[in-house]
């Protein structure tokens, strides 16, 4: 369900956060979420790659990665407000046991908890794709945590083409300030089955990953095995992935981490709802 004709521009906030922005679709229901798209596909990333899954993509994010492959949930959020029952009915119309809640950043929305509880009641396996800056108490079967490295920060040299320049400048500072929250990361790995899925462009990203893992292992009350760490090549298109994936695969082998493909990009490139 594409809702790309409703645009909510909000340079200051988190996009589709707490308020009802101009240009959004529909009334905002009490138990609702701003939904950018909801579709059936194969899980393309991580340990469950290849598993048929329904994807629920919420709008709004507290970060602004320059490479964000979901531009219309972060830099320029668009969405329809759907009530919990509408979301559940749409999910149940597909024949799948797995649901992936993603965004944007799904955990900025308190209402994501009620959705996860309803999915748990109905026996679904839930994966939450999160940037790891927020933890909430919810029935999550797999926390798919993707902490953002310095190389994700939207500097003037690498802001998205379509982004407003002043907007990008403001976000560079906020993104850099907020992208790592050790306390939230520790809580997520303690509370849930998890994978740590780093977006990697080249070898320059590895020292930061190693430092972050050392820090996290120091504070978290749960083991973090190298096997829980996945390197994922940066690339929203087949063309870009062709530039990054071999180097990232070699880095995974060098360090004993897992490599994850981006199966959906291989299969459908950057088409929406895939
Ligand atoms: C759009 S994000 C939404 C969830 C959450 N905000 C996050 O970043 O984890 C979904 C996944 O796509 C990854 N991602 C986004 N843009 C990417 C790109 N250009 N190349 C590779 N992975 C990307 C994120 O790191 C995350 O694992
Ligand atoms: N097929 C497919 N798999 C995915 N795994 C994580 C995704 C995401 O955007 O969070 C994603 C996505 O957008 N599509
Ligand atoms: S944290 Fe996730 S949704 Fe937000 S800008 Fe980065 S990749 Fe996009
Ligand atoms: Mg995606």
C-alpha cells in the first residue's frame, strides 16, 4: 500500500513523530501508526534472509543516515495513519508467519508495542529492525539492531541529493550526537534475541565496529558472540552493491563476523514494496 502522495515535511522533528503533520493521509487514530508501506516479500537481510515475511514500515526517524534506503520515512516522511485493527487485517491478508516491523525507526512510536503484542497474541514471529538508540518493553522475537557508524553521518560532502541543504546541516550535528546510545544497545542485547547488523562501506568502518563491540561487551550483561555480528554492504541499488559487497565479504572473513547479503536488492533492485 503505497502512500507516497502524502508528504509530511518536518525538518525539525523526527518526521512522523508525535504530531499530526500537514499532508498526512487519514485521521490519526488513538492506537495508530504512520505507515509508509506494508507489503509481503522475502526477508532480504540477516540471519532470516529468504524467509517469507510481511513488512510493516513506519514513518519517522530520529536519525538521518545519508545513505538511507527509505528516504520517505526519514528525510521526507510520507505515510497514512492506520489504526491497529487495520494494520492487523492487512498483515493477516498475507499468508506468512513472520512479520518485520521496520521504518524509519519503529521504536520511536509507543504504539509499536501494542502492535507487537497483538502479533505475539496471534502467534507471529516478529523481527524489529532498529537503529539501536531506543529500547521498549515488547514481545520481540528478533531484535535486528543496526547501530550507525560515523560513516552514516550526513556531512556536506555526502548529504542525499534531494535533501534541503540547511536541513542536512542541522541533522549532521543531531545525527552525530544521537547515533550511538550504549545504554539502549545494552538493554536491547540483554532483553532480546538479537543480531548486530552493521552497514559497511569499506575497511575504514572496521576499527569503529571493533571499538563499539569492545565497549558494548564491557557494559552488557549478555554475551555478544562474533557470530551475532553481521557485516552488510552499503548499497540501495544493485550498481552500488556491486562496488561494496566483495570487500565487505572479505572483511567479514578477516574478522570472523558473518556477512549478510541484501537479497531484495539483488532480486528487485530499489523497487518500492520489496
Ligand atoms: C531503513 S532501516 C529501518 C530500521 C532502522 N531505522 C535502522 O536503521 O536499523 C532498515 C535497514 O536498512 C539498512 N540500510 C539503510 N540504508 C542502507 C543502505 N544504503 N545500504 C545498506 N543498508 C541500508 C539499515 O541499516 C537497517 O538495517
Ligand atoms: N525484502 C526486504 N528485506 C528487508 N529486511 C529489512 C528491511 C528493512 O528495510 O528494514 C527490508 C526490506 O526493505 N526489504
Ligand atoms: S536510522 Fe534507519 S531509517 Fe533512520 S535514516 Fe538511518 S537507515 Fe534510515
Ligand atoms: Mg529496506
